[in-house]
């Protein structure tokens, strides 16, 4: 894990060399109010990961906490100047002044060197910026053919108003960024107790229909091969924002964890959690199955950030901000 704690020089740079831990090092920005802050980010990433930035604001010598205005982050490819994404930062810990923001990296993103630009304003309205270097390394994804019987072919090619409405509702949920959503700040856990994976994040899939035709898609999550009735646990604490039976994904649940960050659980046999429930990490939310488009019993686990699918394993290994 390549985690870099950046202490960027602005007008002034203060390092508390006598501190017990480097966690207390800080940056002082002299223009406007004196902001002391520490930035956490992961300097080496891969397609399907996320680029995140956690800004911890330190208190001033008089004990006050002044927060920057309009905190924003943008990722820029150094070679072209183009941006694969940007987002605001959200205040997730008011008392300690911790801001968090994240940008999803497409699994199709080509390798390269990037600059993460953090901008904010002081109380006088002046804008400041800090730059952080990000490297995206290449990653290979599997290719697989999936033969479908008549039932699954019909589900896959269904263009009914019911299926379209379900897709629209899901997208509305997944593209909602609720700045007040702050349910979980730890590592995610795997939702089922197994090591057997039948499909992986980012697999390039070719569906072979029983009619002889084909279509190509990307697999947005991880499939765990487990028997029907296996308990499915919430990977992290959060709010259940969707719980219903869908044409393509069967009995499904979506949990909101942070602004724009959701976990999805598909093809379950039955649901235990209901829409609107607040669940804790490890709570059983349903039982696995083979409902919807499924070639056998399994659980599909997926993570979405700002509507984009990202690698669920990333969240088992990386803290997005300090608890």
C-alpha cells in the first residue's frame, strides 16, 4: 500500500519535529485565516480504484477551528491536461474539521501520471490551491463468455417499461450525493464468508444468447459462489436506500455509506433489511440466492461512487479518512 501523507509547502511550512507522531504535522496557509491542515491520499492507484483526499484541519494557537470555504478536488492527466473527474469535498467530522472527497477511476482508464488539485477559499474570498502527484498503473481484466438459456436471454434483452423504470430509479439513487450522509468511516468487510469468487470486478463479458446473438458488457462487481440461503452482511454501516425485487438483479439492496458512496447486493433469495433502515457493519440484510439474471446461486457485491462502479476490494484495504 502506497499511502503518502503530504505536507505541502505553501507560503509557510511548519513541521512539528518534536511530535510523537507524524500525524500531528501540519501545513499553515498564511493568506486569509491561518489554516493548518494535513492531507491524506493514496499516491499510487489502478483503474477501478478511487482517488481520495482527506483534509484534516488543525486548530489555531488560540484553540479556534477555522474551516476553508468551497473545498474542491480535480484530477488532471499531466500529458494532456484532461480531467477524468472532479468533486467537492464534504465535511464529515465537524468537531475535528475533517473533509473528504473521492473521484472514481474507470476500469478503462489508461495508465499515466496525474495531478490532484485541491482548491479552497479563505474568509476574504481568496482562492488557494495545493497539488498532489498521483500515478495510475496498468491493470489487466479477465475476458469471459457467458452462455444464457432462454430465461436469462429474455431477462437480458427485456426492454419493458417495468425494467426501464427500475433502471431509472436505481440511477437516481446512485447519482445522488447527499452531503449529510456520514454513516461509516472504517474499512469494509466482505459480505459473505467465502473465498470462492466466480466472477471478478471489471471482467469483460460476452453474453451468448440462446438465439445465437451476442452482446458485450463489463462486470461491475464481484460474484461470490455461495449456496442459496447464505447470510449476506452489510459491508459497512449505512442507510438502506433501495430494497426491492428487480427484473435483472432479483432481490436487491443498496446501502448509502458516505456522500455518493453506495454498496449493492444482488440476486438474493430474500431480504431482511427494508428501505429506510439504518444498519451496522455485519448486520444480516438478506439471504443469497439466484434471482434475476443468474446462472446459479451467488451473491453479486458492487460498490458505486458518484454513480460509477469501482473495485470493492479497494475499500477492504484503504481508509478514506482517519477515524
